[in-house]
């Protein structure tokens, strides 16, 4: 083989091998760049000559701990926290501005509306002076034209005479703690339609919104705001309290569940003219 032929073969071999070599170098550079990208998210960029002009981007992949868990970053949690502060005071819903009279023994009586503008009164457990509120005074809300309802606290033991007489109260719920209700406490309330009593009260009860003694023998107050033109009276009733039906002008008929003979022994107190004038129907007589 002469020199010219040998040179020709070498040139031909180099021409074939050079592109392969360049491809191999380029592949190596890509592998290196990919390995670097695992650590810093570097993105390899090559120009027309195969030279890297890599630009680095910031990783958005959260770092994990050794167990593969992503630690929480409290600064990234933008959800609102509705939990109250540990020492955040709870607002007292009871009515403000009411009038109280101290009993001098750490207890007091709610004495009247005072400067309170609420139409629905929420009686507090304590007065502003720290006395426990145990009673509603006599005449406390007598003829009060602004009151529509009241919520008694569980500290109330007594509701005084004439406490709500002639007021505009609509409904009453008496708690189990009340042991005494004074005369005419709810008489003459022309808007009063219902008196409810807690079932565990040991002194009073209610039936169809009417106030009775616990054993049902004394009908204490029939709400003057009830629109029925008749009243049902159990044969267990032996007494109708004074002014129990005061201003109950809608009543025209009494359905008594006993006999006419036993009705004669029912004691009807003063101020119950509407019962005296009503038609008395004695259901017990129908069995004769």
C-alpha cells in the first residue's frame, strides 16, 4: 500500500469516527448535567457548538426529612385560626342596666327594669355588685310596657307578688329552682299566652300553658292572652286561685271533667267573674 492510499484510508476513518466521538461527548455532557440537576434543578442548555450555557432554576419541590415526610412550615399556613385566645373573655349575654336590691347576705333581688332597653330580659346569675340574684321583687315589672319575654337564671327561687302584673310579657318559662310565686304575679297580662314550668320543679306544674300547683289541685293562673273561648278544668282541681282568670274575657264556657256535684266543692277565689258567668259543662254527668 503506497503512502497516498494509506493517507486516504486514515482520512476516511477519521471522517467516520469524528461524528461518533462528538455524539459520545455530547451524551456524556447530558449525563453529567442530569446528575447535577438532581441536586440543584439545573437545566442544561446547549448552543449550536455543543457548549453548555446552563441556567439554574429554583427548586419548588419541598424538602423531606429522613422518613420522606414533608415538615410543616407554620409561616406557609394561611388558613384562618378560629380558635379563641386562651384567655379571651366570654361575653355575658345577660341584660344590662337592670335594677337590683341587695339582701345584705350575698344575695339580691331583681327590682325592676332600671335603664335596660331589652324587650327580652335575660336575668343574670349575679348583680353588678357580685350578689347572687335569687328573686324577682314584688312589683318588679308591674305594668311594664316594654317587656315581651324573660329568661330566668337557675339561681331564681322566688317570683314576688304582682311581679309581672299587667305587663306586656308574652311567654314565661319557670325553672326548676323557683319554689315560691307570689299572688297575682302574672295576672292581667293581656298578651301572655303561655306559662311553662320545668318538669323537675317540685312546687309548680303547667298544662296547656296554664299554671298549676305541682299536684294539679290549684289552678293558679290562666294566661289572659289565650284566645280560646272555653277552658278545660280537670276533676283534680279543687281550687281556682284569686284572680286566676283576671281579664280573661274570651272565656265563655267551662268544660269540667268532674260531676256537677263535685264542681260545687271547687273553691273559686275572688276576681274570677268570668268563670262565675260562664256556662259550666260537667263531663262527669254524662255517665249517669
